[in-house]
C-alpha cells in the first residue's frame, strides 16, 4: 500500500466515524501515535508504559510525541499562575 492510499483510507474511516471534515482530513499514519500517546498521558499512564505501548526503543522518542502543548493547555497553565500586582 502506498502512503497516499493509507492517508485516503484514514480520511474515509474518519468521515465514516462521524468526524468533522477538518479532523478527518488531518488523519495520517503519523498523527495516530501522537494521539494515542497524548490520550494515554492525559489518562495518567507513565511515559515508560506509553513508550512500550507504541513499540518505541527509547523514552526520549516518546517524550517528543508528548512535548506538544496545545493552545488550550497553554491558556490553562497561564491562568493557573498567580502573578504579582504591577506597580503602575
């Protein structure tokens, strides 16, 4: 199977599963392990176990999959920080 065929198959499966077109269009073989790693991390699974689940030889590789901060997570982190008052 060619890479383009796999991407097209994933898009069709995404649409059949009811995903919005923009999400279905973003499905790729590369995005699948990222999604799996992120979902497991949010569920509290240790990185070492996620690494084994993905069949990766190194936790460092898995860490790269998880080193993406979404906009929502960035905003949440910033809102949690208590900043000192400004003297204006």
